[in-house]
């Protein structure tokens, strides 16, 4: 019979068990030659498949426009999505990317302003296409039921505030306003992603300017919207509460949750919580081996930041979310051919 006393006895020595587990585990060294060869192949696959995948994502929906007046758009929807994804991959600012397009206009025929590039982040058709692209990649990889690990991270936001302009708004003297220089204020956006252990694909994601919890809840909502079934999920200690287990059970039904319980944990709670604790005290080594597959989430974030950077340069919240989504898509594109 499962008792709180027995669970707390195991949890009290969990750090020692973890140390033993790590020492007993084989420390496999990476074959860099093989790794580099596989990486090059994944890059080639991502670039070769990008155009046809975008085309297929666009075909799956049709846009009806009630207003036909105004100038004809310079870019097609496919060009918009491709430009946004490449801009995010290159890590260039909106203005720099527009200048690069101008330089290459002799080859491409494209010449757009930096404002056009910036508006791509909030273009409804572009955002729909990105979501369709995400669903399409998962479908083609056969990811319908995820055996996953979830984790959160943060991306830096640099927001420039022109205090000279603010001074003018407050009707202060122009001489004083001119002496006040630009000042940067550092902020962060919280990002949460759930990775499928087998395919290393992100199945869902969320972002928030307020908390990791809000990003996590957005990720759960997205998974439900696109119809992804999560059969197992591994989360860090932040989520080691019965309310999260209950929330996941309500969202996905028959789901197995793997967490590291806190020292004051009890057996009271939903059935999935009790099943988890029973698994832990029955076979702690197997439990930890299962739990530490979550490390793929951390390595995934590390990989993403090396590829697309640690900073998101957008300012509006909806555009910040789109930029984060582009990171998710590039991650999946680079693992598409694995």
C-alpha cells in the first residue's frame, strides 16, 4: 500500500540515488565526424524540403478578401513565409534583411522596405501558414502521440526607449530633452516547448512575457488545438505539484506524468499522481532513467540558441510569439530528415 511516509523516505535520498545513477550510466562520447556528416545532411534536407512544405501548407487553406482596392502586394504568401523564416535563421534585423534583399534584387527581383519585413510577424496569412507548416511537419514525421519531455527557457528582449521623445511629450524644455540619451532596458520572454523523445521534434510550444507557467499553459492549449495526443510527459521540479498532474489529465486523459517530487510531498491527489509515486518507490533507478530523457529538452534549447541566437528583436507581444514560433519551426525542419 502506498504511504506518504515511504514516499518521503525515497525523496529524502533522491539526490544520492541521482548521483549513483549518473555514475553508473555510460558516458558516451560523441563521434564528431559522424555527427558533422549527419548535421550536413539535415541542413540539406531542411533547405530542400522548405519550399515544397510551405507550398503544401498554403494549399491547405484559402483566403477570401472582401476589399480589392489598394496596391497589389509585392510579395506572394509563399515569399512572405520564406522571407520571414530565412530572416529569423540569419538573425538579421528587419532593416538589414531589407537591405540584403535590395542587394540581391538583381537576382531575385525583390525590393521591399524594412517595414514590410517587420509586418510579416503579425500578418494573419503568414501566421496561419506557419501553424499549418508545424502541423504538416509533425504529420509527415508520424508524430500523433508524443512521448515527451518539457522544459522552459528564456530569450532576451532589448527594448529601446527614447527618453528625448518622452520628455517632449511631457512638455519639458527641448534643451534638456536633447541631453537625455537613449537607454536600453533588458527584459525576457519565457518560452516553453515539449519535445518528442523519439523524433526530437517539438510538438507544441508557448511563450509569455509574464511567466513560464503562462507559456506552459499556452503550449498545452496549442497541443489540444492541433490534436496532438501526449501519452507521457517529463517535467522539472517547478511542475511537481498535484494541480499540474490534474491539469494534464484533464487535457489529455490517459497520460503518464514523470516528475521529481518535493520533500514535503504526499500521496493525496489524483490517480496519476499516485501511479507516479508508486513507480518511483518501486524502482527508483528505472524511474530516474525514464525521467532524465527530459534532458533532450535542454539540449534542444541549446541547439536552437546556437542556430538562431539568444535574443528576440521584436517589440510587440504578438510578434515576439511569432519569432519564437519560427525558432520552433527551424528546430523541426533541421530534424525533419533525421
